C-alpha cells in the first residue's frame, strides 16, 4: 500500500515538474518575441525598399576633394590645395574642405561653390562640368568623399561614435556596429534623431518588424543620433512582477493538482 502511494506521489511530482518546465518555456518564448529582430520575416521574404538613399551634403560637413586630369596631370595642380611633392597623408589632410554655414566651400582657382543639398556624386559632376565649361581641363576626373560620416549613440548611460567608411549605413547596420542591443533595451523606443531643415526630428524605429525597412529614417545620415531606453525602473519592475505572477500561478495550479490527486489516491485505498 505504501509503495503504491509512493508511486502515485512520484507521478504527481513529475506532473508538477512538467507544469513548471512548461511555464518556464512559455515565459522564455514570450520574452524572445520582445527582443528578436525581424520576427515577421521568413525564408524567401522579399521587401522592396521605398527609400533609396544617398548622403546629402550639409553645412559643417567635411569633404575631401581631389581633381586630376586624364590627359595632362599638371593641369589639375591649380585646383588642388596640395602639390605634387606632398605625401599621400598630407594630401588627405590639406585637401579637405569644411562646408560653411551657408552650404558653400571655397576651392583653389574655382572659388566659392554651393554644395549643400548635393550628393557626393552630384558634386563630382558639378565640379567636372565647371572645369570643362571654363576650359580648364578637357577630361577632368573629380573624386569627392565625406571625411566626417559619423553616427552617434546614446544609451545605457554611455555614448559611442560610429565612423561609417563607405558613406552608406542602414539602421540595422548601425545596431550591428554597436554590437547589438542589450536584452533590456526597449525595442519599441529606439529613437533616431536628425536635423531636418534646421529642426531636430526624432522617430522611433522598431527592429522587430520588417516595417522598419521603409521608414524614412532607416537609411542613416551623417551626424544622426541613435538613442535607446532601458527597461529599468517601473517598466522593468512591471515586467518582473508580470512574469513572477504568471509562474506563481502555474506553480499554484500544479500544487493544487498534486494535492487533489494525492487526496483521491488516499481516498480510494
């Protein structure tokens, strides 16, 4: 008789343990849905990007501009702020132009050029057209690069500067460069802040949904800020209280079930 009760008791303990494991697994599943990226995408998903992007030159940008001639290299010398005797590093430093508050730069011989609002490639074409039209160089080659394409991160009480080497960076690429997000970062409160027409504009982007691809702020611009918010304080306490209450409910039900089954088994003896 005692052995039979022990077997029933062990089975009830196993059932209670199973309920506890299921509760923990359920909790983990729900938690992962709060942090995993692009949850609505599956293998073979295709999303057409509505917002194709090229970085646009703005005041206070630093541009590196070099001009050469495919026919006669000596014709390009007056249009560069470095001379042929300087090293490559010296050229990179001295051939840099700061866009002023009016959106202009001043180049040797060519003088003031309004560059704000132009893309890098458009500025290359603009300078090349001036050189040809004014009769300076028949076949010029112009190369323009951003020297200061940076994105700034603020979150978790820290800050970080990300330097973008290829002048193109998406929101997800920026998060990857940050090393990913801490599990306690709120995915629904990731802000991207940028200056638009003299005003600071902020938008929240959620990397858990593929809708992020067609947000106008998905393609990062130079000097953008990414600002995150931790699930601390009341938010984190509410999360902890919710899951603790849920697990406690499962444990209580398992305990009641075990007690009831033991009582029935004892009554049937």
